[in-house]
C-alpha cells in the first residue's frame, strides 16, 4: 500500500488523517501551500518533488468554503499522476464500494445504500444517509446527519447542511446550497439559499 499525503493541514486535514489511519493507510505527512506546522512537509510543489507517485497517494483535505479552489487542487494533483483513493471508514455502511468515486470520504456512521453513487471528491460526514438509486455529484459536501432520499440526483459542487433532508425523486442543481435543518423539495423550493461569498 502506498503512503498517503493529506493535502491540507488545518482542522479538516486532521480529521482526514484520522480517517486515513482508520482505513489502514500509512500517513506520510501534510501538504499545505499556505500554512506551516507539525507534520507539514511543505507546499505541493516542494513535496511532489520528494514524494512521487505511485509510491505516494493523496487525500484532499481542502474545505468546503471554496469548492472551486478545492476542485482546482484535485485537478493539479491528478495532473501530477497521483492516485486519490476513496476513504471509507470501517464503521460506515456502503452497499457497493465500486460506486464510490476517487478521493471521496465516507465517515463513520454514514450509509450509502444499494445502487447509490458518490462521485469523485464527495465528503459524506457522520450520520449521512444516501438512499437507494441516488447519485451525488463530484466535489459535493454532505454535512452531518444530512439525508438524501431515494432516486435523487445531486449536482456537482453542492453543499447540503447538517440535518437537511432532500425528498425523493428530485434533482438538485449543481452548486446549490441547502441550509442546515431544511427540507428540500426541488429547485423551486424556497428553502435552498445561494452560496455565500
């Protein structure tokens, strides 16, 4: 198994480090373009020269506040030839692991049910439920205890707040922001909010 670099060293990075270790990966250190600290090996350009693929793989722990920048990091890492393994906590339930995209994180207690698909770089926090036949687009964040009911399509780079519920048989447009605790019934529903600055 390759050593795993975690791209991002702040709070989310520490969570991803723990997830990686729980999944049986060897943590090699943090990559951070802006911060220095314990276990930070350097910027991506610095680390890529010393820690090349395929000996090393990468997990992207850039947060949700700028999903576009997070996707840019993903493309940069892929362009350098790194593999981004999906990380599925051993206490998560995933009916078909083959439907989990690269670089996706499924945290403890999350459920991904039969015929559901998570695209690349999705984050499913603890308590998330993605029900049968639903698809979650790439680079989408599903906050703790969010529920995606059956036969739902969530577009790419969406954000679903903690405890929010998306009812069955609806489509969530790309880049939608669904606030915490809300009930989402479709694109014309008044509960979603525009993404923040």
